[in-house]
C-alpha cells in the first residue's frame, strides 16, 4: 500500500479546511475511499478528490484553498 499523508477525520483533504463532519454528511459532502470516510467543505473539493484521490493522499501534497 502506498504511503499516505496524515489527514484528520474532520479535515478536507483537498483544501485543508475543517468542515463540521455531521453537516458535511447531511449535505452529502463525504465519500469513502479504501475503507475510510473523507469529509469536504464543498462540492468542488469533493469532485476534485473523486477525480484523483491518490493526488490528495500523497505525502508530498500540501492542501491549499
């Protein structure tokens, strides 16, 4: 398995924001990838992650808004 960067349970892996997990779930702004749930601040980040999850999980990736 590839090395992953540390992502907090309430961290948007794309932009680094910390959305409210329950609100994100209620708005459909979560996805599961390889058995783990990820939360997102908005649809844009969710869609970007869906296009290329490995890019955002790579230890070399730095989240930015």
